[in-house]
């Protein structure tokens, strides 16, 4: 009985230690900024959008550099509208996106599969007419070259067929202006939806954290800049 009790204590202690190490690493690496020489350049306006937990990168639906309607379409949404100015793109675990409308619906099975990278991923596209700047929606002006890099980096995460993103047929849409698409790569605790958004910025030459699993850390970099 003593051995079982010690094993349980050891397991709990190890889990707590891992959580502490994870949070400590997130704190340290999120406070190390990369691409510090990034300068705001008013050529292309993008947005960093957060709901407090998840980050989206918002880009123009079309401009001289890229037309996102060549790979995705507003016609894929339930509302079937066609004229939008912006599209918000987020990457994440497919189970989280499609099976958890609220946090109350989160199950240990979905959480475990996502955390260990055992499930597939999806890209969530939400179309907007306009966005209102606030502490959770930050406008970032970048150069055409940086935007081209950002486009190329995001495109690598779409699974495609005949040069079109593969639409996920589902009734789990959040509203009338969003759609889900099959995505590349695996989600896990060290590469979350927010790590992805941060990684897209980092690889495109935009200011970003060295690493972070949390939405607020990326926002903080640009909130300070915008004041």
C-alpha cells in the first residue's frame, strides 16, 4: 500500500514539476524578442486578433501581392457572401475547433490527443468587412516584402487538392462568415495555435517572441509598440 501511495505522490509531483517547467519556459522565452530591427512600414496593413485564448492573423482578402480567393472562398461559408475586405486565419487542433464550441465541452480525450499531437489540424478562416482596433485587435503595418513572406509561410499549412484548400464539411462553424480547411503539421503542447501565429510572424521578419504557447505574449509586443 505504501508503494502505491508513493507512486501516486511521485506521479502527481512529476506532473506539477512539468507544468511549472512549462510555464517557466513560456515566461522566459516569451520575453525574448526576435526581429528587433522590425520597423512599421505603411505598405500593407494586417491585424493580430485574439479572443483571449487563441490568436488569428488577419490579412487583406486580396491586394497586389496575393488574392486569398485563389485558395479559399467566402462562398465556403454558411452565409455565402462574396465581398469582404479581410480574412482572419488561425491554425489549430481539429478536435478543439470542431468539437468544443465552449470550454465546458472539453473532454480529457480531446485534450490529451491535442496535447500529445495525436490528432489532425485545421485552418479556421473568418471573413470580415472591417475590423475595429482595440487591445485584442491590433493593426500592424508591414512592408510588401514582409507580407509576401507571411503569405508564403501561411500557405504552407494548407492541405490542397488541385491548388485549392480542402474544405472541411461541418456544421461546427462559429457563424455565417467562417469556414474550416484541412491543415498540415501537428498541434501539441509545444506548438499551439498561438505558437503558430508567433512562428508565422517570426519567419516573416516581423517582431515576435522567441517562443510562446499563449496569445497574450504576442499581443504584448505590439501593444507596447502601439502606445
